[in-house]
């Protein structure tokens, strides 16, 4: 699927939506790659809502993709300073 020239948020939306449609049609050969692409794009461009969409869609169907989405969300987590002035989770 060529997405050249398309903004990253729309690339991620396209991949998640494609994955959702393929999952609904039980087309397992292309479902995981669509979600994996969405997660990679969303993580690179800091689009947590698209990772969350992927996570919700895959939760009971694709455990490996679910774990990938959880790891991606964790990598985007913003650390905030604690009262001592050091980084805290």
C-alpha cells in the first residue's frame, strides 16, 4: 500500500482501518502486518490514539500485536519530574 505524500497520521489511520476490516473478514494473512505497520508509524510520529485503536482491535485476536502495541504505548509514555527533581515514571 503506497502512502507516499500522505501525512503520517493518515497513514496510521489507513493501516488501522485496513487491519480492522481484514480482521472482520477473517483475512488473517494480512491483518497482523496492517496493524504492525500502523503501530510502527504511530510510534515513530507519537500518535498514541492510533496505537490504542490497534490495541483495542487486536486484544482478543492477535496477542503478539497486542503486546507490540502495549510496548509502543509504553515507549511513548512521558516522564514527569518528581518533587525531588529527578525523572519519575
